[in-house]
C-alpha cells in the first residue's frame, strides 16, 4: 500500500495506512516454522560435532536418546505456557541427575578429550593418562546424553517459546569450536545448517523487536507524525527464519556447483596466504595470547612482533626462508658463531624467566658496574690465557626491520669502551641504532676450551693456583688504582700492597701485570662464581622433574666436580637425548597438564631446539653444573663459507629465519658462560637435521627425522654432585579417573556423605538458587515499574500505566481483539466496572492515554494520580479474588502485584 500523509485541522499528520483489524484470516504457520528451525539446529549441532571425531560410543543409544529428548521438549515448547511448569520441573530433574552422574560425566569428558587431543595434534599420546578403556563407551554415552538433554532444553525453548540467540549460541558454538580451534574440519553440510540456524534465530529475535517482550499497543509519535508500533504489523519472524535457512543452503549449493563446473582453482599466492592464516588460527592459544596475535597479524601481513619464553605452546615451527639478519665478518672464522639476545635463569610452569630483582642486590653484581668488569667479559679475557694465539675480529650485525628492536651479540666480546651490559645476562653495542651494532670479539670453540682446560688441570694438578702480586707493579695506572681500591674493599691486601689471586689458569705474570683488566677479572671471578652456584642450579621441585632425574640418574651422577667429568657429563646428556629423542619441527603442543621437559624426554620424545636446550639445562643442573637457557641465531661454518666475500677479506652472510635457535649456556670455572649445543644434528660445521618445511603432515611420523650424534668422549665413573631445588614450583599431577571402578586412586580423610543426603542437599541448593533468582527478578521488575511510573515525562508515565493495565486485564482474559481503544474501554467497563474499579475509571484512563499519545496536551498531575489509582485498584482486586496458586503466579511469575 502506498504511503499517505493526511493532515487534519488540528495539525496532526497520519503517516502510512493504519489497519486496525483484519477480516480475512490466514493460516498460521508460526509454530511449524519455529519448530522446524529448532529441529534443524538441534540435529545439525549433534551431527556436526559427532562428524568431526571418531568417538567410541553406542550410536543407537545416543541417537535414540536424542530422538526421545528432542520430541519431549519439542512437544512442551509447542504447547507453550500451559506446559511451562513441566519445563521448569524438567530443568530441576536435569540438574539433579547431572549432579548424581557428575563423576561419570567428568570421566566421559576425559575420554573424548583424549580423542580430540590425538586428532588435533596427530599424536598417540593421551592428554589424560591412566583411564580404563572398559569404561569408555558407557561414560561417553552418559556425557553425550546429558549434553543432548541440555541442548534440547535451551534450543527448543529459545527458538519456539522465546526466540533469543544468546544461550543457544553459548551451548552450541563452543562444541564446534573444540574442533575448529584445533584445526579439525567440520562436516560441510551440517556446518552450513548450523550457521543457517544461528542466523535464523538471530533474525527471529531482532526483525520484530518488542514482539516477544510484552510491547504496548498503539502508535509511536514523532513530532506531529504517528507510526503504528511494530507489533501491530503482520508478524512474520518465523517465516523470515525459514527463508534465511533456505537462502544459506541455496547459496552454499550454488557456490559448490559453480566451483565444480568451472574447475576454479585459487592461485598459489592465495593458497600460501590462506595456509599461513589457517596455521596461525590453528596455533592460536589463549594461554599464549600475545604471541598468537603476533603470529596471526604476521600471517595477514601486518608487522606486529611479540616474543615471550613460554614453552610447548606452538604446534609446530615453519620457516619462511626470509632474511632476519645481515652479518658481516672482518674475516672468516672457524667454529659456529652464536648471536644471543636472551638468557633465561628460572624454569617454572613451562616458561623461562629472569632472576628476581632481589637476586641482583648482591654486592658482587654492584661491583661490576663500579669497576667496569662484567661476567660477559670473562670468556674473551680468559680464553686468551688458554690460547694466546687467538685473534680478535670484528662483526657487524644489521637486523631486518622486523628484528630492529633486538640487539644481538656474539660470545667472547672485547670491551673497547662502547659496550652496554644487562646485569650478568647479555651485552650490546651502546652505540647501536635501529638494531645495527658491531663488536670486537674472539670466536670461542667450546670443545677446544674444554680440551685445553682438561690439559691444564692435568698438568697443574700439583700446582698451587694462588699467585701473589704487588699493586705497584701493575702498569696501567687507572687499572692499578681500581685494583688497589677493590683489594682494599675486600680486605685482600696482606702486607704493603701485595694481594693474592686464586685462579685455575696459569699465566705469565708480566702479561697479567701489563693487562690489568685480566687481573681484575680474575679477582672478581671468584665472588661471581658463588653467585652463579647459588642461582643457576635450581630445578623445580616437582614429581615430573623427579621422574626425569630418576630416568637420567646414571648420567647425572657422573659429575665429580672436575672439568673432565663435567665435559663427559654434558656429552653423555647430549648423546642420550640424541639417541632417545627425535628432532622434529612438528612436535605438537605440550598438554597443559604436563611438564615441558618431562613430556619431551619421557613421553613425546619429539622436539626442536627449545626442547633440547631446556632439557639439557635442567639435566646439567641436576648433575650440579650451572647452566641457563639462551636464544638468538646461530651461524655454522657452512653458512660462513657460503657468504659473499669482499676484496678486503670480509664476508657477508644473510642469516635466514631458519637459523633462529635456542641453546644452553654452561658456566665453566675460570672461563665464564659459553654456549653448549644439546640439539641433535647441530655442530660447529653444519646443521644436519633435515627439518620439515613443507605443508603440515598427516601424521607426526612424517615430520620427524632422527639424528644420531656420536659421543666425542668416553665417560668415566664418578660420584654425584647434588643439584639444588626450589620449592616454589607447582607440582605436576597426573590426571586419573574418578568414576567408580575407574583408573587411579586417592587417599583422603574427608567426611563421608551418604548419597541420599547428597541428593537432598543438591535439591535444597537448587531450590535456593531458583528462589533467589525469582526474588531478584521480582525486585528488579517492581523497581523498574515504579521508576517508570514516577520519573520522566508525563506522557510516558501514562503510557506505561496503560500498558500495565492491559497486562492486568489480560490476566482476567480480557484482551483487545481489533485494536480499537474506545471499543475495548467499553468492553472493560461493561465487564468489570464497579467490580474491579470505579465505574468510568478505565474509560478515563483510556482517554488520558489517548490524549498523551495523539495530542499535544500534557496530562496533569491529577490525571496521573487518577490513572495510578485505577491500575492499583485493578491489581488489588485481581489479587484478592485469585486462588492461592494464582496469587503466587501473579506475584512471582507474572509480577503483576
């Protein structure tokens, strides 16, 4: 019908044609439509979830239960208000039954989560260990039946009775998200129907706002224009819902046919981008939210980088073969070059942390800044005592834009006055700009250092390591004063200006006196050594770590404190991990209830550098060898040989992202912190791991490569040096079945409560919660009604009062059929005038409401007061004449009194 604007003499315009009644009746398909939508949602959710995984359950039992439960709640929802009390009672029964079967439901969840975990991570490892397979079918059946019961309660009520998408989405989407979150494909047909159901339900609840919330009859006024309120129009929300479902299915079918007929194929670039985004989404974890967002933004193409040191949160590692660093060496060097940007000291809850700030309040640490000698200087200074032929060289490091916030440095740096130190952890170029930095350094060879130290210790086993020097003999005057001051503060001066130095590497006294910095480093080395053994031997005091210690007890007992047994112990740890564990870029995530080290060494036995480095550090500490975790990049000899050589003898290497690495740092007495490689297949010459860089494999075995690294030394028989532990770590517990007859056991001394008493307590608790909800709801509605009656514009007050009167009359089975207010007022006066209110009172209330809605006259305070008296009279009389049950209904269900 065409829009019409009619203006009368009073200046009132009526917009749109207004139809107050409909003579011709049409068939009402609202209930069938809403029932069909509910059935589609109910069935599609169940089929979609069960189609994603291969669960062990009785198909006939579960689907029979679904049919019976679905039919029951479908019937109740179609009946409507008359069956509301049955609906409420069934919810109470559900709560009671769920409580009684809670143990079995929990066990069923563990069984299905084990299957979800295996499918998601392509692993044969169970997340929950020790479950009895004989209990699987019955417990999974129980879980599925109770979920279907809950699904039916919510889906049918909130689709047919009160269309609202909130609760249905809350009980349906997480079930599908379990699979989608872990990269499991949803069955296409049922997945499309699920989406169609959600859209249809959303449309039903929003297309005709106010229809299901007890809206007022009448018109909406805007200035001098009046519009019929929404619920006066033809109600077609259910039909819209069916059309949306049909449209979604049709679009999906047409799209599928079109793609098949045209043989459409995406470009390789789009496929690669789609694969990157898919992998980022599959790896998304709320446990590691910041890094997950970083990976997702990088996959989309945005430059956002975040790094932390949580372990086991990534399903796999995939390299893009992009250049992260450009490194230039003054001249080629032998051995691998480790470029470090992080050192972790404390391992706790599958994550690396630094030492607490309180640890650095030690006087030894403060001395480093005071005397400008730092632990990071030790390897470069002391290694030349072992081998004076070692040459210094220069390295220039230029990071990519993505890595410009990081500062990387090699081991063996020489301080020429521009270095900046981060406690005892890392060193950086104080003049660096946008990450570009340069260093003088001596490239260290860990194996060579140990060989030379072993030789020195054997040659000087009878030599007294203490040497006495005179401060006045030190040549550099500035260093002489610093050493004199240090010795005075520490009380090291024995007589005159002589002071002792205890150091394990013999050196030419003339060299030391001419190089005062080496002598000062030797003096400070001993106090720092105490700090190291106090802070870098800590191992979490957990059952998981005890298992690891027992499994590797034959190795960690080898260390006797000598440098030779230290090297042998480290090599033995490396060889054992190399032989028992497999290098893999697809190790899958570490379950949240497992310890990262324990899971890698004793259960999964697949991992990459972070797994090997972290485990190696923990095993070294268990043996009594100070160690810590480091990350950065590695350059092996093969990388340096493949670099671009210049005419001046320098060589430039593009360091790809696949050279990002994690390794262990070992504190070697008389040397300091040096890198030690535990990762299988890594050596100073080359990296021989054959890492998987192609698409994700279908099984974990497809992505693994075993690398055997033969031992470089034989082991000896030595005694054990105990590792210190910390009691602050959280104990790892093994999940077990709690159902009757299930796996696992427990010992408790709590009070036993009989089942009958438990059920009574549960029923009381349910009643208390329901009662609390009813009372709070009543209080809220009454306070809101009072606020509407007493605040705001007079016109709005009267409209609210009239709407309230309509609800009261509806409770008396008096309802306007044709939308004519005057006719309705006559009917009400005729039926209840003089009984429920004074004669003529409702007619006056109607006139006041009409004037408030359709004219410019504002109701007076007297009009409002009389209107209030009329509705209160109806309410009081209605309550007085009601039966006891109806009184309760009026007060607590309908809240009309």
